[in-house]
C-alpha cells in the first residue's frame, strides 16, 4: 500500500499519538483489504453510541492531541437534559453520557445526534467519496444517493474524520458497486413500513452482497422509504449497496445495475405474501403494552404529522407511554409549528438526540413494547424488552386501547 | 511437542500472537453478545452459545452486527482480560478488523487450507501474526 511522505510521518507519530492511532487504523484496514492508497474524503459520519468502547476510542484520539480535519456528524446517545425529567439512570450511566459528549466536542465533531445523516443533516452528492458509519446510513448514501462509502465501524469513520482520508477499496471502486444478484418484487408498497419489511427480506437473501431489485409495479419511494429499506437490509443482513432498476441513480437500466456483467436469473421473487409471512414471524407478541416507541431510524417531520393525522384527536391510554424519537431539527420545527404541543395534548411525546438502545429506557423493560421498526424490536429485545411490530396505524390504535390484540 | 505440529501459512492482520486451545465457531459473531465477565457467548441459537472464547484461539467465520456494538463487545472483553488469545478469520470484513485493531487482539486470515478442515475444537494452536504462521497440534 502506497503512503505519501506526509502519511508516513503521521504513522510514525510525528504529529502526535492521536493522529498516529487514527492513521494506524486506516493503514491496517487498507492493508487488510488490499487498498493501493488512501484517498481524501469530503464528509464523515460517526455512529457514536454512548457505549464505553466507542467513547474510549474517541478519548484515546483526543487525549493524543487529535482534532478532526473533516469533522464528522454523529449518531445520538440520549438527551440527558430532557429525559432525566422522566426516567432514572445510574450515576455511571449519566457520567458515560457526559464523557461521550465532551470527548466528541473536543475532537471537533458536529453534534447532530441524528442517525439518518443522508436524509438531512449531512447529505452527500452523487459520486462523492465519504466515510459513513451507522449500518442504516451506509446503504442509504450508497444505494439511494450514489455517494461512495464502505461499511465503516464508528472507530474507522472517526479515524477517517481525523485524517480526512480513507483507504481506497470496496465501494469506492466502480466494479465493486455493481449488482451481484437479482431479486424480483411483485408486491404493493404502500408506506415506509412495507419498505422496511422488504428490506428485512432482502437482507436475509443478500447477506453482504449487492442486491438488484426489479419491481413489477411502478413504485416511487421517498426518503423515509429508502431509509427503512436500508436500515432493515442492514439488520437482517449486511447490505451496504443496492440498486432498484429505474429508480436509484446507478441503475437507470438493469444492464447498468449489473455494469455490463451477464444479468443473472432472479435469485428470489418477493410477493405480497412473502412480506406478510415475514411480518408474521416478526410480530408474534400480543397483550397489554406499556410503551410505543417510534423513530428507529429517527422520524422526520412528515412522519410526525402522520402520527397526528392517525390519532385524529383521540388520546393515548393512561397506561402507555408514547415516544417519538425524531431528528432534532424536526423536533424544533414541531415545537415552533405547535405540532409538538398538539401531540402532547394527545399523550404523545417527542425527543430529539436520542436512540432507542440507551439506558434511559430501562424502566419499560420486562413488559411488552410496540414499534413500527423491526430494527428497534431486534435491538431492544437484547436489552430485555420484548417488542411487537405493527405499521404506524396499528401502533396508534393499540396505544389508544392500551393493548395489542 | 513442536515436531508434532503441522504448520500453515496465513496472513497477519493485527500483529502479535498467542497459543492455546482452539474453539471453532461455524457462525459469524457479534462480540456484544458475549458476557464480558466470562467470555461466554450468549446469543440465542449461535453455534457456540454457552461456551467461552476467553483466552482461547478462536476460529471464526466472520463478524456481524451494527457498526458500533462490535466495538463495545471487543472493548468489554479486553478490559476484563477475556478476549481470545488470537482470532483466525475466514471471511474478513471491516468492522471486526477495526475492532480488533483498537484493542490489539491478534488476528490472521487467508489460512492455507480451510481452517474448518484443519482445526478442530480442543486442538492446541499457536498463532504468529508477525511471521504469518499457524501451528496446530491435533488433540
């Protein structure tokens, strides 16, 4: 792997141990994946989590004098000012959250605390070389936008932010962006929930390969649809790049999606029945619920509006907490537009800067929660809260009744 | 004894090395789903669920899981001294590589021969990432 004299100097520690550690990370990845060199990146995004491992790495770099040359936007942990009004955490949990914010501030990160940067807080353009971690953000920026990012860990993306470069391998190179397998879809795609279930099916089939989707009916996915699709394809599998024929920018035709390679026979046909069967395997739980949690990935303003429309003036059951986790800008906009106040009158609360997988939600554990996101259900179950899954309208009706039938 | 050991070439990814008893996982792993206190795999339905990877030589299919939990999984095992002595990977992916780099867990891939054929649970294995060598003594 070729390193410039300046890169070698950084690797030798001439610019401090923080930059040295970051360069060691990029160099190790470059060697492992046979990169010929490092290339500059214009944007970075770090899946900060408020977990010890990730915070340790940021502190290690910052205490070694590193500052980001391409400042990353960041994922959320949780809004410690607002949520501590409602829920208890231990002093250790609170301290870790505080340390995380402090370390990322010091390294020069842009604290967007938003997990869908490609949608609105750090939007790359077509063909741009970037380093984005967050499993749902990577397929979005590659597939829906046509920017170029590998599947990064939070720590390799932070290293890229510090150095301003990333190893040139994988999805930065044309040939690796082509489709590997074809999936036919013959299903009615009504709302982002359906795109999420489709993503869950596709991830299972594709694993870490690049799927090409060919739709029988005309579909017009929007930002939330692409986001849900990619989030779930990267939960059940490790999809980082996909094509939708006639829809996504690198697939104007099926020939373009496969980049001139022979077009394979379809590996699978996904029908409405396939989606319904997949949903059935994910939604077994019923009964009394204590929580409805929306916003994994973070809700947009238009999704918040849809919640209000579906409630149609009715109120959440007294025994249920109803939380929307939104992009901070959308939450502020909802406040300014009084959408937030109107929803609060119905028993619906919203919070920005916050992830579903955080200690502030532990008081709900042990009882059934409800969400519109398979990814939310998957990660919350690991923390000891079983979750049921319904489309948004089903979540709203169950919240009003206090139970899921 | 050294002369009974079979030697295989491999590629070093994270430098260093270690020796010990082999544990072979046919599945990819998310290290977040191990108990840091013991190194025991707690993921339901996993190929080595209920068994400890602590201080062993782990033969592993690949990494899996979100872009940040893998990092924390490695970190928690590291601070409790319960990481594997070394990891022999079959399918290499960036998130597990960067996690191992951060904590300095010796890691190799591209073993000459299929690691699942050449190494069985309980074999004594020496991994030398610097020399690019794996030595195996059958149990």
